[in-house]
C-alpha cells in the first residue's frame, strides 16, 4: 500500500499518531524494528505500545490533577491509548493501571484491523530525505537512527537513566504479614475488595536495616561515558533516594501515613497504627497474579535485589516475575531543534513525537503522539493548525517541549500545573480545581473549533 505518512516507531506515541491519521482517512506506514530481528535493552516483547516500566498511567482524577486532566483531553480526542487502557484496566484506586499484555494486544489489534494502517517490522537507519514522516522511536532509539538524528539536528543528544521496578508473583506473598488497603481508604468502583494495594509494614528497626542494605547493596556499574548522565527525578532508583538521607524514603515511596496496620492495634488505635514505613505493591495484571513494587525502580544487581527485598515482611519467599533494571534513555533538545508544530528545523517534512522529544511519562508521550498525528493530518488537508492553549494540559506540555523551556537546561518533564498559564488570583487551596475547570472549558472551545475546521 502506498502511504501518506511514514511513522517510525510503534510505541505509545507512534501508535497514537497512526490512529489519529488513519481515522481521518490517511494511509500510514508504521515501521517497528521489534519483531524484525531487532530489540532494545528494555523491551521484552515485539508488541506495539509495550509498557516497559510501570503499568500505571498515574492519576485518573480530572478534577484536581494535571495528569488526570490530560487523560480527559486525550479521551476527548478518541485516544487509542485511553481506549486500550479501559479494556486492560486493573484496580489501582484513583490511578489508572493496566494489564500490560492485554493493553499492548488491544493497541496492536486495533491498528492491524484498520485498513489505513500497514505495520512493517523493519529497522529504519536514517531519517527519510522526503515524504511526511513522524519519528516516534522513543528513548531507546537504535544507534544508527540516533546518529542520523544527531547529524540532522547538529546537536548532541541529551540523556538520562530510567529505572524499572520489580514484579512479584502474588502467590509467593505471605498475606499473614501484609494487608490490602488504599491510602486514606480512597476507593473507586473498580477497586479490589478492601483496597488496591498490598501493604508490607516495617518497624523502625526493620526500616533502618533495609535502608542500610540499599546503601550497601552491590549496584550496576556505569561505563565511563555514562557517568555524567543524570537521573530523571520522576523515576529515581530507590537506592539513590536512600542516599539522600535516612528519612527520605519514609516521605516518599515508603510513606506509611494514612494506612492502618491491623497487626499493630492498641486501645487508642483499634484500627491499627500507621506503620513506621511500608512497602506497597500494586496489581500488575487483570488476573491479579502479578504485583508491582511501587516506587522500587532500582539499579541494584539481581542477586542483591533478591537478598534485600526478601527481608521485607511478607516477601521473605517472594518469587519475582521480573527484577528491577536500569537503562539509558535519550532525547533531543526539542526547544532548540523543533518548531512549534514538532517539525525539525531545516527538514520540515519530519516531525518528532513521544519521549524522544523530552516529555516524560506514558500519557505525556501518547498525548504528543496525538498532537503530531493531528498536526500532520491538518497539513495534509491544507488546513491551518492552531495548538491548544497553555491553559490546557496538552497545550502546556506542547509549549514546554517546543520553546517555553530553556534549551540550555532542558530536561524531561511530566505534565504538571507549573507548566500552565498561572492563576495568581485564585486561592492556593482552590487552585488545582480552578486549573482543571479552566482547562476543560478551554479545551472544549479549542476542540469545537478544530471539529468545525475538519468538517
């Protein structure tokens, strides 16, 4: 099949861009190197839109949360990722978490069944010299294509390390030492009975010993050229957090506030005292057989992980479906090399989308894929593109990666209210609701104009 647009990369952003173009009647060639004899250091399958790290799309609260607002906007644009996420959804309280395999399969099935999409398992080594192209190869871009991008941009790539959390088989967890509860008992209709997280409590003595084990444990050694590569703060290895101070983890992923430990009750606290520290596990698949250690991305070596994590109460006999890991992500300096429509300066037939642009997170990557697909569709249709306003989640994220951020200090960023047009005249306690309320209204007005143009 001849195509209107060539998309390189079948991850979240590439899949979303393909869907947005195909549903508007444009033919897409989607090139994905996995399944064609190549893979990456982090992927385990050749499925489209494979989730490499967490299985969570984070908060689904669109009333007080920037990422929840982004979910809302993506759904308004018929997001393939949001659709597949609902099909694959597993209980996670107010967060949106999915069964990875079901999610990937649903994305792939939807694209393969669409008559305007051709998926080709092939590695693309150089940027095309002509023809509308969207590069969505993600943070694990093959070296040959990465070299071609560096040459085309005239800029060296920036880089950061990203870490993966372990996954535990549920049947190996000793539930006589753990309990199921959501912090503050926040529940949704999709919640598990009792709550959405398995909680493994620690006493002060257990926590201090565990903290020391993180400090002392044998870790992955970096190559000489990797030593100056920074971590991304939103995915910090747990032992790196531990090194910042003995109390750091107790105010982060091991915070026990709002959790009632049924194994530590008193007359004053009949429901249980808050544990000194806690390890939380979140359901990772629909069957509930796999559970993810929340916030436990790590660069500890495998042997050290098994030895230390089996000191956690309830995980003494834990069997791991996957241990934690570390991989090097790369991204371009988007504020310097891309225009406001994600086009490569000097080669405007090429757009970039997803994490390679310097957005961080599954839904952020997907959202930029949606925008790249829509921009390309408008270009093909001869229509003028107008980006969403900065008062919306998509508009704020797009503005950050295409020019609002300082090029000299540009780093990957999750969507957050700090990227939005400020609301200084609203009281702080009411500001989150005000951001989301304004964002929904402004996005609705923007979308109505786009639909009118498309019609």
